[in-house]
C-alpha cells in the first residue's frame, strides 16, 4: 500500500524530493525485512523509477544499488546503459555484471564508461584483453593502473601496438616491472622518434647531430636489453630486431666491443641459421677459420671479419684471466688493430665507429667512478663516527674503573 501511494506521489513531487525518495526506497529494498509481496512491490517501484525524466533520480538509484549483490538485475543493467555518468558509476561498481556484459558494452561505450570498466576492482585476463583491443587510450591507462587487473603479456603487446606513440602510455608501460625487454625495445622506437623530432633538440644540436645521438643511444639500449633478457625472450628480441631492420653490423660491432657475447651468440644464431649451441661453442673456443666461416654464413662483410675475430680473441683472454681489461681498453685495442690495416674508406668508417664506442666507454667508466666516490662516507661523517666510538670506549673504561 505504501509503495502504491509512492508511485502516485512521485508524479507530482519535485526533482529534489523524488531524488531523496529514490535513495530511501533503494536502501529500504536492500536492508529492510519484507515479505514476498512487499518485496515484489518495492522492486516494481524501484524499476519504475528508471523511467524518471531526471538523471538525478536515476543517479540516486545507482549510488545505492550499484555495489550491491542484492540489487535487481534489470535495474542494474538499465542503469549501466544510462547516461555516461550514471553508467560509469554502475559499471565501475556492480558485481552483477559479468565479463560478457562488460565486453559487449565496451565497443559502444563512451570513453568515460570504458575507463570505468577498466577501473573495476577485479579485471579478468579476458576482459583485460578486450579493453586493450577495443578500449580507448584512457581505458588502457586505467587498466595499466589497476592493481586488481590480471594483465597477460599479449594484453601488453596489444596496448603497445595501438598506443606506443602516446607519451603517457609509454610512461605507464615503462614503469611496469613485468615489461619484458622485447616490449621495452618496441617502445624505444617511438621514444627515439619523439626525441629526434623534438624542435628543441633539433634547434640545440642540429637535426643531423640529434639523429646521430638518438641512433647511438638506441643501439646501446638494444644491446643492453638483449644481453639482460632471459634465453627465450632473447631469441624473440633478436627476431624482432631483425624484422625491424635494426640487427645491423654496427649493432653487432658495438656488442663485440662491449663484451656482450651472449647478444652476439643469439644474433649470429639468428643470422646464420646454425644451432645456438654450435655458435656459442665457436665463439668460446673456435679457431679463426671457424669464426670467419660463421661470420660469412651470418652474412657479415669480409671487411669486418678481422674486427670481430680480434674482439672475440681479446674477450676470451679476459674470460681466461690472461688479460685484465674492460670495454674501454678492449675497444681501444680493436681500434688500433683496425688502424694498422691499410687505410680504406670502409676502414675509416669503422675507425670512426670504434672511436665513438671507445669514448662512450670512457664516459661510462668516469660516471661509474663518480658514483662510487659519491657513495663513500663524507670525511666529516667518518671523523664524527670515529670520535663517537672513541668517546664511547673511554666512557666504558671509566665505568669499569668506577
């Protein structure tokens, strides 16, 4: 009877009163003890409020019912299809909406509602995949920020492929601990392009110099990513480098100079078609003839065979304890060996590349030394610590004497 009077009353009440009544009725439906007939009448009244012309009234319903397991399903689904603000609140909270419901809505939802879907407390891998494939940038950002989301590697790849050019997305992706080296490498291209195309950098350095610096930085990063990745991912990473045209002779020379032998082994395996165990064996203890045959099978120019052979021989000596040297010294030795060969245009280009790698190694050593020095205790702090210890000893002696 009360519900019947309410349905008649609501047609003449103003918006503020209908809003308050909708909230009270929804709370009563969820919390009050009712018999079967009363509950049916209350549910009918709540459902009737979906037709209220004011979004404020429907929002009042959503605020009470959205997070409840006991809410009428027909009311929740209707609110989920309402205006973006109402739909976002309902979709973001309701435990009654299954993945199938959410995935269906995803393709037609507004960006605000898509972001609400991606912000739900729990996101399954299937829903995460759908958001990555069909959601807008804001939805994908919300997904990446959601600690309750189960995000598979394929989901990350999809986001990278769709939104790798977006600076905010790159930042969010690169901050993740589960981003594998292959993914970081894939993001490096858009980062490098953004830097090279920056008007500020181009104005400060010149377009050619800026492009050269970005290319060198990219090459260093490629070697680092591959050398620190797991075996399975290293193969994938090398394959991606080759497919993108980035598995160049210059990159391999850089790896050889820096002693990244694992990188070199995976790269030569990819290029030569030989088994990895065989390539690794040749690099570790193969003779010069075997090395040159491997380089030829990998498609490397004959002009660089001596450079690679020299690098591998030197790093073997380091590994066996016959030579105490790092990347800086090894690169200098390789450069001297190349200079000793009769000068040609190709050799001049190699010497220029080696000089660049050598200077980078010098700078990196200097940075490492500076970091080591900065971690040493300050002299004043050391003095205070020693003085404190000395005073403590004297105090203890006085206490024992007393």
